[in-house]
C-alpha cells in the first residue's frame, strides 16, 4: 500500500455538562456526542519526511507545521508521510475539526504502515479518543472515558457557524459554575427520534451562556435556527460558535439550510445526518 485515505467527520456535542475541575486545571465533562456525515478528508502517502499540505474551502489559515494536530498524530504513531488535509470544516468552531483530523490521520497511517494505533490518543487532545470512535458516544472525565451508545436514533440537523472564532479557554474562564449535575448515570433507550429529542431538550450545554457573553453571534445563530419551520431543538456544540438545529426530516433540514443561506450568505451552513 502506497497511500491511504480516511474521513474526519464533524463532532457534535448534543449535550455538554461541566461536572467539575481537577487540581491541574482540566475540566471534567459529561457529554453525548454524535458525528456528522460531513467533514474533512485525510490522504497519506509514504514519504521519508512528514509534510502537510492543506486545500479545500476552509484551508485558509490552517497551519502545516507542528501546530497542526495531524503532524502530532504522525509523530505519535511513529510514521513519516506526506499528508494531504482537505479542509471542509471551519476551525475553532466547537465541532472537533482538528481532533477529528488527528484521529483520521492515525487511522490512515495505521492502514498505510500496519502500525497499531497507540492507546495514548488522549495526549493529542481531549476530543481525540471520542473522535477515534467516530460514532454516538458518551465522553466523561477529561475525555478518557468513552462509552458507545449504539442504539441512539439518527438526527436530521442543520449545522451553522456564524464565522466567528470563539476561544475555548476564554469560554471556560467565563463559566460561572464549574460543578454542575451530570447526565443520568444510565441513559434511556430511545424508541424513536422524537423521544430522543425530547430527552435532549432536558439536558444542557453548560458552556453556551459563557460563549454568548463572548460572541453575541451565537445567540443570533440560535435564534435564526429556532425561527425555521420544524426546528425541534437548537443548541450550541462544544465551546462554539457552531450551533445545530434538529428537524423531523432531512428535506426539512435542507429547506431550513437553504432559507438560512439566503438570509445569511456569509455563514457556514450545512444540512447533515448525525449518527
């Protein structure tokens, strides 16, 4: 094998409960995560030295040196390669783009080289272990405790980013309460998407209010989603600024995405299916 390719899907935090903070400063989380059918692509080729090239509609400003997690992922697995990152997801957007890119790089380099994926993927970032799973999962602790949730119904959504950067450390600094209730210890078994959405509406993203104080555009995005016909739930993902709106059908989500694009042509707006 001289090359390998892997998909890096957007990670969406359907819930995000901040449940504490360790003495070393790391925050403890309890989050239900799903993955979109849109994302970046990683292609790797055998090479004597690791070099990264970036293209795609969201390539502007993406570093190609050691600041990029794909370079760190190559170092972790111990494989040198030419890495092409096709960037379709906005950066610093609360949808795990960099972490998902790192996870996809590990998968592709493992396929290319035969090297096993290292166990210590958490060293690349809190979201990397759940991005290695790349399916509906519950992540707890500082990201190291991953439990698959295989029976969750898929969701039809619109993902919207108002094209503003929101600093994750700044959001956590604005968080008024660092100790909040987790999700129920045992998650329900949802019989239908409607049951799932109702349950989600009773949960939280504890970072949303802090992000709103830093970026009022998040509030504008949520209001725009809630104004769309059929929107059943709108919430921010991660630390923002990307928000998602849940719709009963994929055609309804596509219609909402088209409507939003007409009124906000500069926003990043994508209909998607979460699984």
